[in-house]
């Protein structure tokens, strides 16, 4: 489905569509045409108010609805940007991977590949609602089911909201389990894509480079703000939405 099709049904409901719908259609057309690539900063509420001669509330509604549809990403204090990812689903249930594996009577263990503080990039700053000069925590954990690698978890964490993240041992507790305890989940978004993984990731997952992978990119919020952004990559023949499988 194209981006503009998200607003076609709205436009067809009236010969004279509401002004917020016109703004949404304008933004979608800019993105579809390639004029506004991913991470492009879109006009502010004030700019849209002047451009379309509408109230600020009308402009805000257009931006908010496109954000909820996953087309835009809003970052407090920085602005609104074109979202990064190609596809989205809000149907994925968030569960602890070790619980899923244990419920099947299988054994889970994890290998902690990386746990450190890094300088934030523009993309991660937008996703975590941070300023460009702030640090974030990065963890990389390889999950196993019955000694077979099932998922590579790369997670960027808001250091302000979770200051003791680097002190954890993610071979004994999963990042999801720890974050659920210290910053309980209030909201999440998922971006889902079929990919061919890099050679490094293929080596970790012990798969051929031509093997397809399913990648889930997830942002999670607590009541205090965006907590983490995770990239979960799994072999396509061992993964399905909502569950992990060994074959």
C-alpha cells in the first residue's frame, strides 16, 4: 500500500475534505516523490499553519495522525522527521524471549557481545528523543535456543532514564526483562522488514549470506519518555511474528 493511499479514503468522504487531510496528503506526496527522504525535517506546526492558512490545532492533528501511522517521527525539542522504516505492524505482542523458549520446553541462554556507552547519532537521537551531544548505551546480545543462535538483539538505551544499564549482566537476565522492571513499558512501536543481513550478522546467526532474515525494529516508552530502540534480527526460517521457532 502506498503512503498516499492512507488518506485517499478520507479524501473520498467529502467533496471538500477537511484541511488537516489536505495537509496529510501534501506531506505524503512529498515523501512518495522522494523530495523528503528519511530523516528529512518536515515543516513545523507554525509553518504549516501559515502555508495552509489553518489553525495550529489543525496542523498539529495532521502531524500527529501521520506519526501514529508510522510515517513521521516526532522528537520533542527537535521537530518532526520522516520516519526511517519501510513497513510497520502494531500487532506484535512484546514478550521476553527467554520466557517464550522456556515455555516450549527448550533451553535459552545468551551471549553478551557488547555493552558500552556511545556517542549518539542523528538517527538514534531522533528515535530516543535526545540531543545530538548526549551519550546512549548500546548492548548487543545473541540469544540461543537449544544451543542454536535464534536472534541477535542490538539495543540503544536512554542513559538518563536507565542509568545503571551498563552494570547489568545480560547472560543472566535479558535486556527486556531488566527494562520492564526499572522502566515499565507504557507504549511501543514496531517496524518489520525482510532483509539480507550483513556478513557479520550472518556469521553470528550461522546462516548463509543469501538466507533471508526477519528484522523487527522496536521503540519502547515508559511514563518518562522513550526508553530504548531495539533491532532484533533472526533467521527467516526460525522466526515468525509473535514467536521464535527452532526447526
